[in-house]
C-alpha cells in the first residue's frame, strides 16, 4: 500500500486490473438502458464487494491520512471513508436476497418503470407509510434496515433522512423525528384512525420496565412481611 498519496495510486491500480470496483459502477448499473447489462453490472459489483472492502480496511489500517478526495474517470469525487460507507450500503441494498424465495431484494423494492437507483422515496419515509407491495419480504426489510442503520450510525430509526443525504438524497435537512420506525410496521399505516398505533417499536423495552416494577414491588412486599413478623415475635417475647 502506497500511503504517500493516501492510497490513490494503489486504488487506481486495483480498479484498473478489475480486482475491486470503482465509481464507474454507478454509471454502468443505474443508468444503462439495457436491463441485462444493468443486472450484469450489479452481479459484478456484488462479486467484488469483499475485495473492495478489504482494500479500504487495509487502507485505513496502513495509512495515517487515507485519501480525502479522489476523482476517477470523471466521476464524482469521494473520500475513502465515504467510498467505504457507500460500498457497505450498496452491498446491503443490491446483494441481499429474500430468505425464502432467493429473489434479489432490490427487485422487490424497485418500481417497474424505473431503472435501478436506490429508492430514496421509500427510504425517506417511515416504514408504516410504505406501499404494502414493497413490504412482502421481511428478510429483505431486515437487511435493508441493518444496512441503513450501519450507514447512518443507527440514526435512521429516529431521523427522517435518506441514507445518501450527503450525495443525492432529496431529503436533505429534514430533521423531523420518528419515535417508532420499525421495519416490522411496514405498510401498516393505511390512513385509518388508530392505524399508526397498530405496531409499536421497542415493545420489549416496555415489557422489561413492567417486569422490573413487578419484581421491585414483590421485593418490597416480602420485606414488609418479614419486618411485621419480627415485630410480632418481639411483642410475644416481651409479654412472656
């Protein structure tokens, strides 16, 4: 690893020999009008994800100042950290499959008339408000949610902001809070009264609180009974 330029030369060489993927992946996949070519590019990306992530992990471990801005083949300039985060998120979005059917998750989330861009319109909306047609795979939702949480450092559950806000998300600057945004609530808000209350996140926490109170109450009652028994015994002892 050549760290004098922050790893740029090594990155260029690995991208040129095809051992890792480069920023041109976006152009090859999202905007190619040929559906087969788009899917071929995604398959190629998924195959190269492990080696790409391994490169960045070695870069961060070896170089004191990994490259902060680098432009390849006229594409947008990104830092090494952002490239790493994008790779991790795209892996969860494009390389995940339904646990039962094996169908690619990105195809489940995709609009028929669209190309293959990340569905920012879905990601920028609480799960409960999603169209139910995109909620059919719980395993895909779980993998997407995990990827979003990792990318946004677990902020997505509570902040309405797309995962790629610092790149091309239309939801920049929207800081409206969501108290309960569990993927298990996907599609449940049909607009009727009480629909939003059908599913609440973090129910286990609530149960833990109640069980904790019950334990505390039981302990207190036991202590009171023990004290009362001691007083009764003391009274009997005094009047013997």
